C-alpha cells in the first residue's frame, strides 16, 4: 500500500479546513420559511382609488428567526404623489382590514426594502394561515394606493358604477350604486354591492350578474345579493363553475340591482 508523505497529509488537512470554512461562509443568515411574490395594483384596493393605475411588485420573505424581509416597487407613480407607508393587513380580496404587520418603510422614490424583526407567533400564524394582503399607502391615497393578496392571486378586479339610466329600458330614480368585484384564481368571487339615495318608498331586494351587452337584458347568472341584508357587506361565493368563471372573464356581462318597485332592475352597470 502506498504511504502518504507528511506534506501530502498536511495538504489534505488544509484543503478540508478550507472546505469547511467555505461551507460555514455559506450560512449567511436564517433560513426562509416562506416567500411570496405579489402583484400589487391600484385596482385591487377596496374600493379602488379613482383615476389611479399604479401597479408593482412586492416580495415578502418570512425567515426562521421570526423576521420578515420586504421589497416594494411601484410603477407609474403619479408625479404629484408620494408613498408614505406600507403594512400587511388582515382581510380577504373584498375586505379592507386592520394592520397586522407594520413595515415602517423608508421610500426611495417608488421603492423600499427593509426587514421587520421580532414578529409575534400570532402574526406569523395569520401570515401563514389566513387571508392577508400587503398595502402601500400614499399622500393622495392614504387608505391605500396599491395592494395585493398573499393568500390568493386575483385574476379579475373591477369597480362598477350602477345607474338607472343604464337599465333597459332606462329607469328614473335618485338611486345610484357601486359593485366591487374581485375574482381569485380558485374561482371564488368576492363582491360588495352598495346602493345610495334610494327613494323612501322603495326597498332593495336582490343583485346579480347577468349575461348581456349594453342595451340588452339577460337572466341572472351569478347571485350577489339575495335580500336587503346582503347589500353593503362583503359576500364570498362558492367556487364558480368553469362555465360561469369563463363567462365572467370573457363575455359581455352586467351587474343589476333590483328593488321592490323596480323588479326587472333599478340600477345597472356594464362589466364589458
């Protein structure tokens, strides 16, 4: 058997030591528990800020030492506006909820990155197991300029103005309304339908999504409000059928709110 010379043994030991040192150098911090890459858009706000089309990306990373890294980047920020704050909030795609984790960011123009330390277990549990969203605030949109869900991907979002003049035939009424629609990739629809200034001798009864282009009427397809108490609150659907999901994303559709005096439709707004 060939014997190794002392110099060869020493060289091998040195190489082993260098290898171990390099392996140690690779340990540059706590491991990642979960990472989210989130699309954040103005239209995802509830309600969406009028006339704003900013969007961007948020990278959120939960680490094993109970800290959270974030990187936020907003595109097309209005020249008249400045970003002011950012948080993770409790709430599903149709809800504006309270703050769960404040970022306390410092913005460099339309970008900020940082790290939040010392998360409580309750915050971590909510982050991993409940509907939450990241929300970036600005001077002109203090309630939120852009947001995005961590728990689900939003595939369609629209705020629709409802008017009596959109009905077929038109309805003369003082009432106006809004339908907030948010559809997620698992085919769940989040909706809030509100109607204001309804005549005192009338009562809201229902609201639906109907198939039909402008100037035409169709039968109810997706039920949003089944009675008066359903108006003004977030409604969460069961997963839509594949057919209804595809219709909502692609076909001519409209939202119609009905009342006791105007059974065929009180106020209406076109989805497309």
